């Protein structure tokens, strides 16, 4: 099943050197406001060394997210998809941003 059949694009959250993160809504959800973040690792054909590096990064991220699944306040991995474009990690959307930014904004830790 195509990602576009399950999710509707809302906006871009950001992009790094290996992946981009976008906000989507789940089409099949009974809660119309249920959002998720999809982290997409783009994998180019032909660049085997780079491709293996990206696959190792994905494997490590999935491993750590699965280990932390039961921890509160940690982003939850919902599912992983592979398409011709690359690998897509479907994550719970943190509507209020990342914990680091919250700590800085609320001045919860002194230097």
C-alpha cells in the first residue's frame, strides 16, 4: 500500500543531511486531528557506500526507538515503510516540539 493512500501531507518539520521530517494526518483514523511525523531517509541508487551508511543509521534508530517504546515522553515508532524513494519511519507527532526546546524555553535547567 502506498503512503499517500494512508497519510495526507500537512507540512514540513525540517531536514538534515540524511533525512527529512514531515507532518501528516492519518487518513484512516477516526480522530480527524490525529497527526504523525514521517521521517524519510532518501536512498540514492548506485551510491552503495552512502546507501549502506544510511541503512545502518536507520537500523540503529529503529533499534533504539523499539527499546524505548514503553518509556513515557519518548517519541514512539509506529511503523516503517520502504518505497522506491527510500525508507519512511512513521512516528508519533510531538505537537509541542522537542523536549530540548521545551527545557530551554521554560528555563528548567540552569547552566
